[in-house]
C-alpha cells in the first residue's frame, strides 16, 4: 500500500490548522519499519493556552449556548457518519502510528463511530427534575455542562479512547481540548478536522499533540479547564491528581490494570484457551484491560497449557498493513525494550518461559516481540504484579474453588477488568460479584459497546466511560428555588 497523500500534522485550534509556537515539531515513527514518516507540530504551553482560550470562548459564545441539544446531537451523529465514511483512512493512520494490525484498527474505527452516534442520541435527553420540598416553594434542578474539558489519551487506542471522552463531553454541552500521545497523533488530529466538517463550531474541539509533561501538564494546570479526563498509567494518573488539586479540577481517571483471567476446571477449555490468547495478545498486549494474569484451577493446568501453547505457535508477527496479520509491532522502541526487560526479569525470578520471549523483526525491521507465555508464576513475582503492557502472559494456578480463585484475583493494586471461564453460571455470578474489578467478562473477553460502562476499581482509577454513567462525569446539577408565597 502506498503512503497517504497527506498526514494530519498540524494543531487544530479555534477551527484552524496551525503550527506550534516557534515552529516546534516532533517525528512520528512507524513501529513496523522504524522509519520517521511525518513531522507533527509539537504543542507547547502557549499552544495549550490558546486552545483552552478558544474552547472557553466557544463555550461562552451565543453560537454554542444558543445551539439546541438536538442540534448538538445531529452534529455528533454526522460526525459518526463521517468517521464511517473515512474508516479506511483512519484505520490506516492508526496502524501506521501504533503498529497494530489493520484489522484491529478497523474495529477501533467502528467503535469510534458507534460512540459518537450513541451519545448523539443522549444529547437531547439530559434533563433536570422537580423536587417535592417543604414549604411554599417550587424546586427544580438543571443538568448543566461543566465547561472546558481537557481530554488526555494514550497511544494504545488513540482514536476510540478519544471518542469515549469527546462524545459524552460534547453531548452534555461542554467544549474540549484533546491532547493525544506524541506517538499516535494522526487520528486525533483527523477527528478534530472531521468534527469541523460535521458542523461543530470552531473551538468546540481542539487538538494539541505533544508530550505529557509539557502539553499535558499545561492542560492539567490551566485554571480555565474545568475537568481532566485522563487515560494512562497509574503512576501518571497520580501525578495528574496532584497537579489538578491546585485548581480543584474534576477528574476521571482510567488507569492501569493487571487483570485476572480465571479458568475453572469445569470450563470449556478450548474456548478458554482462545479467550486467554485473545485476552493478552489482542492489541499486542498494549491494552489496559489485558488478561495478563491467567489463573488456572490446578487440576486442568496441564490440559489448558497444552492447548494454549498449541495455539500460540500459530501466532506470528507480520506486516501490520497486511489484512491477514494478527500480531503487529510494539508502539515504540522504548516500549519494546521495557517489555523485553520484564521478560528478562521473569526468567531471572524463576518463572518458566514456555513460549516466545524474544524480539522478532519482520523483514529485518520493526519493534516486534514474540507472544510470550510464562508458567510457574508466583504471586510475588514482578511479572505477576506490575503492568507490562505487552504480549506477555503470566500463568498461575489456584486451588480451593471460588474462594481460592477470588483471593488470587484480588491480590493486586489494580481492579480494571477480569475474565471468568466456567460452565456453571451460579459459580460464574458468585465469582463476578466477589472480584474487585470494574468490568467482568464471563466466557468471553475484551468485548466493548458504547452503551456499557467501563472503568476501574482501586488503583485502576475512578469515574466511568461509555454508557449513561459517563454523562454524570461531564455534567453538574444546579438546584433552583422559587418562592410561591
């Protein structure tokens, strides 16, 4: 496939494509070829301030405040349609940026479009209530937007995770400044361009790619930003909380995970093996909800391990732009080296390397890592406790039925997701209630829908994205009293 005619490389501020202050740029590298494919404007603090000012001006403008909720919904629906029309272009940008297979990027594009259409339907259905208070008063509530939202998204799902924040924020009547990761700016910039084409007023959605400390930090510290919606690591999330405290910003944080994928002895082991591999190797393991800990009931450990290893042999890295490829490149050299470092640590701490464990270039290039599986993992090992964010599976065993599985599953600082594999629905539901995680999949894994809420327990963050619950994070309630005496 040939290169696109145009890479989206400029900031989008106040409805215009502009260069960064001082003309600063950074190189975007294709992880599959290690080649720099574009120079993108690198937002500085002054650029973020301009974007925030544009978002604030639009929020306060008659053009935005005078727009009915139904009109906002129509624009969001048009944006969803435009994303569908440009799905091939967007998927290609995502793959060139992130290294994920083209078929995965196509799934991301569909979820992105679905998210805008879903919240388009909510825009004119947000309303207040009348409250039966004592005395000669009429009391009612108004559901109002927060103001300017700073949305900070990571590099693993830069398109769909941006939509998870932008769509409900706009549906509620806010304006947005989007800060994508420097590794993956293309689809974020393109979304801002398509939003203008859909009819969104200039300044309602701005895009400022840049690094975290500079562009992200300026957004978090800005006194004119009313909320930060952040997805990223737990360590950076803690830093965001500290810096946001200076202006008492509202926050929603979707952070790291070390999710347990529990296989009971009575499970369909073929289905569980498929689910275990897709749970960790989809997206190259660069998924916050990845099932990176496979907890297997001891009596079926050997049988399930054999099935998993047989399937893992067939997973071979390839050119991400080939529609047949199912395992792409790690997003960057730094991330690849981090993953390989964890693999070395796993071996050094005594885990048994069952498969993979090495870099595997394609045509002599690229940040590719073999699907890696460790057995004999103990709960105190680094690879059992820390988020690796790569294609590395830690297999652990348990005894004691539901109680044993839950004790091991909950032995983590994280609580983003979990999987449960069993033919016993009662056992599945008891386990789902006991596991401390925001999303639990039963006899499946990594399923998402715009209507279903997603978010973490414990140090995996707080607040919910997607579904009706996300709307609470982008609106506030005002109480109005009328004296009828």
